[in-house]
C-alpha cells in the first residue's frame, strides 16, 4: 500500500560543491568574489603590468633581461642611452659607502668591530641562547669601549684616526648603536621619573620628555652642533660626531621613555603592591619585579623606536657628518662615474641598505611579539 | 589577672630612613643638581659670548635681512626684516604641512582599507607599499624625489606637457594661474553658504527619518528633481563622449541632449539602474581608454580598446547588480546636496556675471611666462611627506579597524545591514575612536618632518630661520629658542586637542 505523501523515488544527489581548495577556488574566493572585487583585480593587474617591467628592466642587469650595468662594468656602459641602474658604480665605490674616508690600510679595524658586533648580537637576540647576562654586559658595556679604541686608535701602537675620517655605513651603525645603548638607561630612568610620586622629579622628567618629543630632530641636531660648544667651558672643543651623538641620544631617550611608560602603566597595580608588601625598597622592587615585566611587555615598542632611531640617523648628514646617506649623496656628484642614472642608483642602494636593517628589526619585533604573547587574547 | 600588654614604642628609625623625608631630600638634591648644571651652562655661555664679542637679545628681529627667499607666500625681499623672514618660514612650513596632511590622509585611508581588503592582490600591493616606504628614511626619499626625479626632469624647452596646460620641467611644475575678478567673491561666499545649507538640510532630513522612518516630503521631491537634473547632466556628457567615439552619431542633431533627456526619463522609471549602468559604462570606457593609452604606449590600440570595454562592462555589471532601492525614496538625499552645492554658486556666477579666467603659462625663449610656478622643492617635499606619512596612517587605520571586534560586524549583519552600511554605521564610527589619536600624532610628525625640507632647499622655518638667519646674525640661542618654541606650541596645542577628543569619545565604562 502506498501513501501519496510518502516519497517513492530517491531524491537526486546534490551536485558536487564548488571547489573549496585549489588555485581556481582560491582565485574565486580572493580575487573574484564579487563584481567589484573582479574590477579591482583587473585594475590591479593593469597597474602591475604597467609598473613592474620598467622597474625590473631598470634594476636587473643585462644578462637577465634588464638594462642595468652589473658590477665590473665600465662607466661607458652606464652612459649608454636607456641604460638602467649603474651597479658597477656602487661596487666601485663600495668601500667609500662602508668606511667613508677611513684610511684603507686600517680597514681591518672596522671589520673587527663589525664581526665582533655580529658575534655578540646574534646570541643576544636568540631567546634560547645561554649566558644572556654576560652577553648583555659584553655587548652594552665592553663592546662600545673596544669599538671606540679600535676605531679611534692611538693605543697599542694603532694609528690614530680622527672622527672626521669616519664615515659611511660605519658611522650610521655607530650612531644608532650608541644612541640605542645610551638611550635605554636614560629612557628607563625618565620613564620611572615620570611615574614617580615626587613632584619635582616628575615635573623635570615630564618637561624633558615633552620638550624633546615636541621638536623635530633636525632642530635638536642644529642645537647640539651650534649650542653645545657655547655651553662648554671656554677652550674645550666638542667633537662633531659627539655633538650629533648627544643630540640623537637625548632625542631618542625621550621617545623611549614614553614607550617604557606604556609598559609601566600596563602592569596591574597588584604587582607594585606585592613588591612593597615584600618589603622591597623602591629600586629593588623596580629592578626585580616591575621593570622585568614592564620591559618584556614593550619589547616590540622598543624595537620600533630603534627602527625610528636608525632611520633618523640619516639626518646627521644635514649637520655635515658623513653617514651612509651623505656618502651616497657626495659620491653622486663624482665625475669619474657621472652618468644619467648615477644619482638614482646611489639612492636605490642606500634605500636598500636602510630597508634591510629596518625590515629585519621590524620582523624581529613581530617575532618577539608573537613569542611574548602568552595568550591573554579572547 | 589581666594580661599585661606591653605596647612597644614604634621602631626607632633614623630620620633619613623615613620615605617622606627621603623623598624630600632626593628632590632637593636633584633640584640643586639641575640648578647648578644650568648655572654652569649659563656661566659658560656668557663667558663664551663675551669672548666672541657677541650680544644677546631679540632686537635683531627688526634689522633688515638682506637675503632673498625663493618661494614666499607674503611679499619678501632683501630689505625685509628678520621677523618677516621668520613669518615666511612659518607660513611655508604650515603650507606644506596642510597640503601634506590632506593628501596623506586620503592616501593613508585608502591604503589602510586596501590592506584589509578581501581581494588578495589589492591587499598585497598595499602591504608591499607600506613595508617598503615605512622602512626607508624620509630624508632619503626626499633626496630621491628631489635630486633623482624632479631635478632629472627635462630642461625648460623640453618640458613635458600634461593636461590642463600644466607643464613639468627642471624648474618645477607650472600650472595655470586663476585670475578671479572681484565678483568671484560672491561666488565663493555662495559656495560656502551652499555647503552649509546642504549639510543642514541633510542633517535635518536624517533626523526626521530617524524619528518617523521617512524622509520629509520636500526632501524626497527635491531629491527626485535633483536626480533628474544630475542624470540629465551625466547623460549629456555620456552622449557627447559617444559622439566622439562614433562620429556617425553626430549626424543626429543634438544627440547628447536627446541622450540626456532619455536617460533622465529612464531615471523616473523602475529601470533607473539600467540607465545609470549605461552612463557608468560610457564614462568608464572613455576614462579607461584615455588612461591605458597614456600608460601603455606600445600596445596596439585594438587591445587597449578591448581592455577599456571589458572594464566598462564590469562596471556596468556592478551597477546593474547593485542596490535596487528606488532613487529618491528611501535613499540618502545625496543628489539634492550635490545639486545645491553645484547649482547655487553656479547661479550666482551667472547672475553676477563673474568671470574666472586662467592665465595659461606660455613657453617663451628661456622660461615660461604666466601661470604659477610650483618650485621643485615644494613638490618634492609634498610628495615625500605624503607618501611617507600615508604608510604610517595606513597602519593606524588598519589597526583601528581591526580593533573593532568581529562581533560588532556580525551583530550588524544579523540586524540585516548590508556590507556598506555595516562599515559606515557600525565599524567606522568605532574604529575612528582608535584611529584619531595616533592620526593626530602622525599629523604632528608630518609637520615636524617638514623641517627636512631644509635639506633640499625648501625655505621653511628651519631653513630660513635656523639656517640663513642664524648664520647671518649669529644669534644661536635666540634663533633656536624661537624655532623650538614654534614647534613646542604646535605640539602642545595638538596634544591639548587630543586630550579633549579622547575625553569626549572615551568609552563610558561601568
């Protein structure tokens, strides 16, 4: 017996679902999801077709489909009509870009400094490497002293090299390193001072921080280079590089102080209270309880201010110091290599060097952020 | 027997272990150290200045400067005073900051939204832009724009000619100079009034709709009328473009007028979106053909025409599939506002007989005569600042939008709001609360970074005042103090605004 309301035949199987994996599904999902998306994709592709070939042609050497002159080429190659970047010029001037006017016979000294720095920095940045404290002391205290004597000379029979002859990437790295090393303690002290309950100390710190943060770095550098000699007792001369270092350090310590303050404010009050209930003095509670946690919180922020500092070092070229940017700028009027693309090649090179350092730092900061993020997110 | 309780006296500590007294002692010591330090500096400075036979004081501001400035907003020559030089520098700084802020905000918001786009390619392009620009020093970018791009432009005689009588060469960009006559004042006043009126009408209409669920009747009729007029205008433009593409159509007398009228007629029927799609198709076709022709010089015209038609078809498709709400009924009265803003000043322009002529730059033997010359320093600085700051603003916008929890979007979706309304009514207002404070500090950064113009010779505050004036007068302390005071004022004003804003928009928590 059959009921009219009971189905007799099977329902047809549904069609297979549209692919959810594979390149076509991906394209449908992320390139052509809606008509507007499709339009945007078309426009973006048109833009890329327009922009990429000329850029590639400019950068890539002749061997691989570009017009650029590879290292080892001659200046005549660079002067050819429609020649791309003149990488030969960069490789010929490389030692100038790295060491500035440092005497070539003494290049081994900056080389040792670079190698030593890399040797100390890598274990310091690797979270799992042992001997962190020793490593930190070596890097932040011993290393700068060694660097100074190595580069400056005048001891152990090394020929003295005045700072006027330092230059290039070396000076850029020195300024950022000294800026970083000196601004960390200064910034922490300022941040603590700003959080302090003592009114005079708090006011002084607030004034200091807000003053430096309000003015552009270039005015600070001008001030350091013009006014610092006036402030010193008569007869003392302040080294030009040192003036810039003072300016950069003061400036970046103010920014660092604000970053650290963020970490101090993010700590729950209970931590402060627990520290005092243990009977710890102010400095002990800060050193053992508060700062280790606060600094850990703001490591990404600190690295970001180091990136800003590293980029800002390029400004010292305005007060006449031969940092990387200034050497590139100076070399671009070099007649021996003069060609239509000389200046632009130099800027591309300098931009690439700066970019490598900053990008590496920002990736490191993201990596630390992920590592330190101990899952308090919803 | 009562227990004997011996109350021990409070522990005797030396007075210097009392935290309060300690604090006071510390502070006195620090204050003394600071005072001594400053006294030492001031003493040294006084001695140094005496040794160099220099005087102090601000009277130098009223001496004649004796130097010229290449780009000024107010009249300035060699016989002007130093305070005028200061003013020139300040105005130039503000000019570049304001232009930069406007462009950087637009570019930054576009990039920030693009980074979050569900379109993979668009998001990737925006990410690459941000990651490249953010990690290269601004000064280097300025050098690039100034020395490698603008200074590498052809000489005056081989200037590139851009549309609208604009020329670009080594000496900068030369644009036509507007020559408004005195009646133009009325037009400008009318424009301002029209904008105010349009905003007022729209707000009123919105409030009525919030209260009653319907836009007020006059606004609906006005919108309908405005829609008709504007559709006619667009239809006319589309018709003229079509006659340009198909010369055969020019045989029909007044084809653009007919097209406009037909399309305006369609806009009254329920098929309005087909009419709009047609207009969109023609306009996109024309624009894309023009753009592609400029971008790809070596591609055969057939391919370009095909690409343009395809893109235009995509636009038309979007517009046909787009929202089917009737034009003037439930829709935001945008057309009415646009009509008011265009028509009122237009009417005044016609009634008062005002004229707006443009002085077109003309190439003469050695240079252009007429027009406004935008010096390359200004152009490079605006370019550099805009491109650099936009990368940072994009990051702020992105993090602001990401800070709005996903639940908000889902809640909006469950209320039945469509994609655009979700963004406009729910996500963006909440994101703005997060975006505005860092955005303000980016504006401040841009203003401070404009001081880098000194490095490429743009006469802004640092260049004119800390550079030339300081070198000529030698009044280091006064000049640096004034310059820093200017930036300090700008910065403190901005933070005051920010605090006020934060207090206004802060979430009221339980």
